[in-house]
C-alpha cells in the first residue's frame, strides 16, 4: 500500500507538528548528567552519560503523549519525514562508535564527542521544517561545547552539560514560538477545502 500524498504535502504535515518531545527529552537527560557530574566519580558518571543519552529516544516516546505528538500513534498516516527523522536518530546512535574509543583513552572526551555528534541530527531537522533553529542549534552546540571542554578541563561533564541545557531551553522556546505562530495562522485562514 503506497502513500498517495506528495512529499511536499507530507513535509507540510510534519512542519505543523510541535516538535518538543525530543528536545525536552534531551533536556532531561543532560540535566541528569549535569547533576550527576557534581556527585559521581568518573566511572559511574561515564555510565550515567551513556545511559541518559541512550535513553533520550525512549523518554521522547513517553513525553510525546503529552505534547500532542504521540510518536506511537498507529492511526496517523505514515509520513516519509518520520522515517527521515528516525534515520537521524540512528545516525546519532551510531556516533558512539567514535565516542567509545576516545572515551577509553580519556573519559573526559565523552561529553565532547557525544554532545557534538548527537547534536548533528538538528541539521536535517532544519531542512525538514524549513526553519533556522536546527542549524543554529547544531552550530552553536558544536562551537560552545568545544569552548567549554577546553575552558573547564576539571569540570568538562558539567560545563558541556550546561551548554547543551542552555541551548535546549533556547531551542524549545523557539520551537514552541514557531508552533504557536503556525496555530494562529491556521486559525485566521479561511477554510477553503
């Protein structure tokens, strides 16, 4: 059974989503890492980072029920951009192949590698929704993580986590503003269908 909707129609549908579940999930995960960095020794802190960042997709599945996105809703028609989004998630997960070898040499490389590499999934999101937030988030995240990693060598887990938390807060606010503006436009448009 093939989908008769054009890719552009599917993109418009995807763009109308709130898109908060995944960044809220990332915010929760990196907040847990930041708190853990204050209390935990290197080995348990490293495990916490692996577990927390590896759980982002599962936390997002749960949160999506409350943001109106409901990722597990089988009644919605398939959307090709959902598949593309899931491929970006898979891309982000595959970066652990880079993070783990560097982690084994220097455990403090972990927030740098995981933070930068998983932030790359924001770039295709910018293209899908035709909005600047994904590119801005990814570039700012990369630059600021590297700066924080070098500037705070004794507190790398905390410094990198705080950068990511701040950027998530900004991205969430921007995405919510974008979504609310779309809602206002759709309410003021006359229904011509």
